[in-house]
C-alpha cells in the first residue's frame, strides 16, 4: 500500500505524477495533491498516471472529483498516460474520455 | 512545594492508576456517556475540582457538544453546544492546547456566556485541555473550581492525561458503534432473501470487506406498479457508517424515481440530479435494469459501473460491454442512455461490484475473464451466486462485495 507523489510546475501547467496503488488506503494523498495543484494558481492540472499500478473505485472518484473541482474554479484538469490495468478500468467504467478530454 | 519526584510523583502515579482502573474496566460495560461521567467524578476527586465537563466535537467540526458533566448545580436541561472559537472550550479546541483561566468572569449576557451552562455559579477558575486523536482535536475536557486557583504544571499534565484516556475511550466507543450501526443498516437495507417475482429466479449475496467492513455496496430488486421489474447493483464510494447511510438514501431515491418512470436512463438522470444537489460529496456507480412486464426484454442504463454479465443456457456467458455513462455525482448534467435487448427463457443477468473481480496482483481483464468462465456452468440464480463466491478464494475480499443474479424461468 504505497503511493508516491511528485508535483512539477511548468509555465501554466502543474503536473502531479503518481506512482503505486491508488485505493481506499492511499486516495487521500492523491486528493490532497490534486487540491493543492488546483490551488497553486496553475491554469492546467495534469495527473500523470504512467506509474500507477492499480486503481479502484475510490481512486476513480478522486480523479472525477478533481475534474469537478477544476471546473468550479475555471481551471482545466486531465489525466495523462493511463496504462495497462489503469487504462482498462477507466475505459470499462466509462470515465476515460471524460478525464482525458 | 514538593519538587517532582519522590512523594509527588508517587501520588501522581497512584492517581493515574485509579483513573486507568476506571477507564479500562468500565469501557466494556458502560455506555459512553456513563463512562465519561464516571471519569469526571474521579477527576473532581483527583484534581480537587468542583465541576467538570466533556464536550465532543460534532461531525462537521464547528460545534462542541456537551456529553458528560459532573459537579454542576443542575444538569443542563437542553443540549449544550459551544461554537468552536467561543468560550473556554471553544478556545481550547481552536488552539489544541491547554487553556487556564485563573479569574473566570462570568459574562453578564446569557447569550454570549458560552461556558455558563457548564460551570456552577461562583466558579472562580477554569482549566481546559484538548482531547486528541491522531493529532486531531476530538473534544475538550474542562474543570472548574469555586476557589481561585493557579493551576500547576502537574495539574495540567494530570488533566491532559484524563483527557487522553477520555479521548481513547470515546474513539473506541464511536468506531465500535459506527461499525455496529453500519452493519445494522446494511442488514436492514439488503435483505438476504430477495422478493419473489413470479417467473423470475433471483438470488443475491453480500460479503463485507476484510479491511473496510461494511461499505456502500448494495443490490435491489422490486416490482413496479406498471408490471415492470427493477433490478439494481450499486457501489457508493467510501466505507463504514457514512457510506452505508449515503447508500441507504440513494437506494431509496432510486426506488422512488423508479415508480415515476420505467426508463432506466431517466431514473438515473433524476437520481444523479438528486445526488449532486443533496449529497455533493458522494459518488456512486450503479447499473439499473428494467425488465418488461412479460420479462421478455431488459432495458438497462449504466452509471460508471463494471459491465453486467449476460448468461445464456448452453452458451458461454458474455460481458455486456455497452459504454457506461458517468457515475452518479461525478459531473453535472452527465448524459445517460439505455440499452435494450431481448431476454429469452433461461437467459439471465449477473450484476456485481468491483470487489468481486479487482485484485491488485492482476489486472481487471483477467479477473473479468475468470468470472465469466466460472459463471458459465451455473443452472440457477442461486448456483450463479455460489459460483461467483468461489472467485473470492475462501478469503474475505479487501473491499465489500455485492452480487445479484436473475434468470428468466
């Protein structure tokens, strides 16, 4: 049950890169990082999922919440590089296009 | 004045020992309020104080609710609530550290006298300490004395010790009660025996998660005035009592909207609107399927849920990979659509939550493939559910699991 996060800032984009399992035990860390990125003043927040190895419904909800929060604050939010299992789950639950768009 | 160590220390240890005897022995027998009251009575004795009160922070963290008192002229008749930031208790809650008031000056105006209801008239000095759990303030304990008093470091330390014990007891009680309440709620909402629908074979299972206990998963089967039959599987994000409570509301609301229209996408659209409006922090996935009055068609709408399984006699089962719409509560005015298909005699649907198939060790796709294979041989709804349970490998799943199978007779 590990999740590591790093945030980088480039021009107007704040990228939160996460690695590990996103589940009920670790989701709060992701939520905090996304909220902080949205508060950072960046126009665009990108959550890079390239190194995520597992995501469950709690993790998906955190991403959907990020998208909603971004809308409320007139920011843009998207995920990048969902791979393997993570891509499959997001696709199967119909949220992939909503989160990558 | 004795220095720390020697007799003073021995006294302190004796006091703590007496205190501990109360909290440990009583924990299993007394209700929380009685336990706190008992603890306060001992506190008066140990600290030579005249009054004491415990206030617990309410759920949204804005007010402290008086939960136990001792030594008051009269018990408050109404629930006493102190806004965080006001009065002695409110100040302690904000700072998260002890606050001593050596000369307590009772405010003349009752409306702003936040401490008044919890200290006797003629109280001269007050000492309040925070009750902490994992570094967060969960409540405040304060004592009052009728004689003016300068509280010593020992007094503060001892009261803090009492508060720590009270905090532990409160948290233990709360989480125990929460778990018990969540289980009771879940049991009342998810009857183990589904309703009988003529011509339809129905079976259900619910398995609490090993890590999360009872969560927000649910299933539902009901017949509608129009002769249609509604079947539901859903998963409210989160776990424990809160998820179970939200699940109960969403489940009831879905039933209510199902009475108004036989169109599943329409029902989920109304439900989504309700969730966005009244449960702004909640999110849920669900499949809602409506069987026609002759049970010969099924129309379903999927809100972000894993694909249902279509089961056919003498043929492999298949996943209904219809494109799901967004989960409930995910996004305002999300579009929703229906998929309609015939249901032949002997055909059935199997609905499940993600705990059944998602395992960290492997991807979702192998999990789904295995599920479809395992379900293929089942000859009844009950056998289908039994087959599904074999996917749990005799170990409790991490997440909770709900499954529902229906088969046209």
